[in-house]
């Protein structure tokens, strides 16, 4: 019997877990930013790129899964492998990489854990820990706020969702965009001139 696409992908990912398949270089940085919808992940990724205008690839879950693949959010969906492949390619050619998205552990945990383990350079992980009310408030200020509302966001909502065995630095609602940007720049050894304000 022919296996489904999801089954074929899961089998391939399972075969990779535990296998040494190193990626990147000692100088590359791999940054993972997770959190619920409208937390500020994409905005933070863009702020980091603005501070380091060249050499950073942003791998956005929404762009790859929703816009390019138009895939359902479920275990084994093709975006899991696409994110992994894209990040590894960028790291292998010497780019720094930011992977950002909701990236729930149930769907993306095994892939992210292996990617982080395989990276030769500096690796840092962050997660926005915000209340649902705060994410809804932030969403209401976005240009695309009319595309979906609080009811849809509630369907997507994930509570505490740690990556097992991975240390993630939490950002709560009191951490400004400039503060988050400066912390990551500092953690990655990039903070020569602190960011004072990010619009």
C-alpha cells in the first residue's frame, strides 16, 4: 500500500533523528524565535536584520507553509522539511539564519531539536510568553488585522509549549522590541552599537 506524503516525510525525519548531519560553520548564528500569532516574532526578525543588513536569512513559518506550500498545520506537513532544508542550505553557504513562527512542539519539535543539535556555530532560542489578550491587542494594531480576528487567533492559541531539552529565553509583554533586539544581538556577539528605538 502506498504511504501518504505525511507518512513518507515522517519516516524520513525519523531516520535522520540521531544521525550526525552537521550544518553551518563555526561563525554562523542560528536563531529560533517562537510564540503565538501576533506575538511580534516577524517584527523582531526584521529588526535584527535591520541591525545586520547583510548576511541574515529569515525563514518564516507562515511564508513557507501558508503562502508557498499552502499546507495544513498538522504533523508531517511538508513545511516541516522545507523549513529544515531552507535553514540548512542558508547555514551551509555561510548565512546566519533566523527561524521564526508559532512552530508548535507537536509538529516541529523533532525537526527543530535536530537542527539545533546539528548546527556547528552559535545557536540561540527565544519564545514570546504573552497572554492571549496581549497578542489580540498587538494583532489589532497590525495592517492585516482585518484578515482574521480574535476568534481565529483563539483557535491557533497554544499555551506553554517548551521544546524538550532546549533552553529558550522567554520574552514577556514588558520586553520592548528594542530590548529584545539588543538582547539577541548581544547573545550573538553582534552588539557594537545598541539599538535605541525600533519602529
